[in-house]
C-alpha cells in the first residue's frame, strides 16, 4: 500500500515539497502528456479513416478529440508546474512500447481500445486518490472518457464477432496486440514505482497492476468467446 503522505493542493504548494516528490510528480505528468499525444497520433486519428460507417467514424472522431484533450490537460499541468515544453514532446521522450504496434485495420483499432484503454483505466485509478491534488483532479475528469473508450472497443469487437470472418479478425488482432500490453505497467520491482507509492502518488506496485489488468483482460476477452494469449510479465 502507498505510504500516507499529506495532500499537496496546488502547483504553488508543489514548489515547497522535497525535490524527490517534485521529480516524481513531473515524471508522472510527462509520461501521461507524451503518451496521450502519441497514442492519439498513431492510433486514434488514423482510425477515423479505417472506420467502416459514418456512425463509427463519428465515435472514433470523438475518441481522437478526447485523447488529444487528455494530452492538453496533462500538458497544461506540466506548464503550470514549470516543466519544459520540450519534455512533453514525443520527439524528445520515447513513448510507451504499446504504441510500437503497426495498426492497419479496423478490428485492430477496436482491440486496441478494448485492451489498451482498459490498461489506461487501471493507471488512472491509481491517480484518483493521488496526494498531488491537481493530478488527482485530472484523473477524475479523464476516467469517464477512458471508460467510454474501452466500452467502445468492446462494443465494436462484439459487433465484429457476429460474423465468422469478423471473429477471426478480432482474435488475430488480440493475438498480435496483446503481447505489447504487459510492459505498459513498467518493470517489476521498479524504483520509480517505489517512490511513487512512498509519497502516495500511486497505490499499487507495477506487478500488482499488471496482474489486475491480466485478470480483467481475460474476463473481457472471454465474454466475446475468444482467448487471450499467454503473456509474459515485464
């Protein structure tokens, strides 16, 4: 469990905290800002062209808009606490490995939303009681949108699975994309994670979050009558 630590209510208050706390907050904010932007660029916006109907395009446009807005929120907080603009540019910080997947099809996008956004829900869950209140507030605003994105993925995967070919494509997309997901939660025994938990910025170990995710992911995929491949922990 995270160590009890006092609330830090504003960006101005953050400046009064120990350097280790400030650095930890900065790392979390930068990671979210970079990855929300990169994900929108490589998955969500390109998926608009892949969407098969005007209705699907409309919802995909909404997702792209919201993912870009997630970046804007975290980038705004980064600016407020004095993080260099260069630090939140994906050109200067390597995004998460889950974005290395080369998405080419609509079923792949639906699976990405169903599983990757489920993983993001777990990450945001750990921000909901974060001791840095501005970060907690962003998590609370963002959570309903992340839940919508994951539901979108599941709903469209369910629709695709109504045909034999669609079911095959969804299963293939799961097999291809799922191996990227365990690394989303970072390494077991992470020093950064230990610091985050010490200051109450996160509540769970990386390995605990990964196990929780795999249990939820298995359940979601099983509801479709499909299978999640065996995945190796990072």
